[in-house]
């Protein structure tokens, strides 16, 4: 028989202040729609190139 380790304990729930701070940081790191439309075409070429490799 194998000895299984007990799963690690869960982190305590976040406070509202911590959640609000996380959300604020996520919004800050998310590009605005104006910036999203200016993404380089390079990403599309990479996806097409990956399809050709298969």
C-alpha cells in the first residue's frame, strides 16, 4: 500500500480590501480597447505558421 500525503491546507479567505486591491491591479494590467486594437500582426502570423508545421 502507498502512503498518501494529506493535501496542503487551503489559504484563508481574502478580505474585501485584498480582493479590491487584486481587482485594481488586474484592471491596471489589462490593456484598454484602444491598445488591444494596435497589437502587432505578428501574433496572427505565428498562429498561421504553427498550423503549417503540423
